[in-house]
C-alpha cells in the first residue's frame, strides 16, 4: 500500500511504502546564510520525519544540493551537529541550480518508518 501525506497537485510532502518514508526536498528561508538555511531545512525534515512516524535515527539516505560547493564546510558544520552519533545515513552532496536564485541548500531524506 502507498500512503501519501499532504498531497497537492504537484507533489506530496511524504510518500510511505513498505516501511519507508520518502520526504520531499526541503529548503530554508531565502536570503539567510547557508548555515541558517541548512538549520531551517533540517528543522523541516524533523517535522516531516515525525509526521511520517520516523526520526533522525531511522534515516536511510540523504541527498543534499548546494547552489555553490564552496558552501560545503558551512553546511556540513550544521549537518554534523544535527545527525545523531552512530546514525549517519548514506549521503550524497552535489552542486545544482536550485528553484530560486536566493536558495543555497536543499535536502532530501529517505527514512524507515513505523
């Protein structure tokens, strides 16, 4: 069974299937620093994980897009403080042109769920 949560005409915020929750990409507040945008992304990921019946400790994979790879260290400082020790997901990070020029980071998480 596939369960879709907060579904709109373009996308669902969460799709659950066979014990896995797929979260839509999260961005921060435009105009903020990379660290601030990363913190906001991760706060939104926390809320979606809770809605999905999951948690940081159940993350399977994260895909991170940066508008500029020169922001890698600044983003990682926030990420490293957020991920629980011993529960780091498989992760990829790359540079991409994001939906709006003022966005600096987007994070997509997949996690096991209840």
